């Protein structure tokens, strides 16, 4: 994906670009500019990397709506956990707790999982979710 980074930064001269593995975001005030980037990006990915943009994951939206990126919805001054991510975490914690209570996993394994989920939560405004988890599972 380094080739893609170089193409976006040096050929397309995009100023506000971030990528993590195969997910990327480009930010601009100009909607037409963003729409104009889609064809050259799509062509580059197909021709050079045998990849394509997922039609259901491509969106051009206002920053006020938030940017859905890596399990979070990113706003200009804060981040929220995506609803789907929140549900997935709660379900996995419930399964881990059941496995622990049934003796299928150790306390160490349970604690490691809970700390991992708390790490995910620490990157967003999730105080209420953390409190709910503490009430439901830690006490």
C-alpha cells in the first residue's frame, strides 16, 4: 500500500489523508474535489494493486455527520464508538463471562480480554459504556 500512499500524496497532492491497512480517509472542504478523486484512485487501485473500492464503504459526507473509521465515528472534537462495534464488544464480553463462569477460560484470560476491550473504549468518548461494563461484569 506504500505505492498507494505515494500516489495519493505526490501525484494527487492530497493534503489531508490518513490510511490504516486498507482503510483510508481524505478530508476536504470541497465536495467536488473529493468526488473528482474517486476515478483516479479507483483506476490506480485496480491497475497497480489489483484492488477495488468497496461501493458500500465509499462515502463523501460532512464532518458534522462524523467519519466512520476503524470502529469509531470521528468528529472534529471527539470520537464515538460505532454502534456496531459497541454491540460486538458487549456480546463478546458476555460470551467471555459465560465461558469463565463455566470454567472454560481462566481468570487471566478473562482479565486480558476485558483490558483489551477497555483499551478500545479508551480511544473514544465512552464513559457511559465503560460504567455499564463495570456494573454488569466487574461487580
